[in-house]
């Protein structure tokens, strides 16, 4: 996973919620663009949740990105379908 791939999802127009899958098995949803902030280096992001909790994530530990398709079917970065 590259920092640029995460940046493309973050900057997409229109924004679509996505999930960061981490090496330790956690899944971090990014519900809105405003809920994610990037460090100046671009290597670390902070992702907030609606309840004000947050995660600080080293993007080098992201193993996959997941975006829901318009029909509710989830797709991983490689285009595999998940239900």
C-alpha cells in the first residue's frame, strides 16, 4: 500500500467513505474527508470517529483499502468483491 493510494481516495471527488485495513487486523473507517488529517510528512494520519475517538496510523502499516461500491457491495483495492 502506498501513501499516494490513500491520498487519491482522500482527495476523490465526490468523496466516498473507505476503510483502512491494518497489518494487525484492525479496520479503521474514514467516514468523511474532514475526519482525517495528515502529518506534514504524509506518512502518518489521524482518523477521527463520530464519537470523537481517534486513531493515529502509520500508513506503512496499511495492508488494504476498501471502498463500498454504489450498490452496497464492498470492493478492495484490487477490485475483489466482498459482501
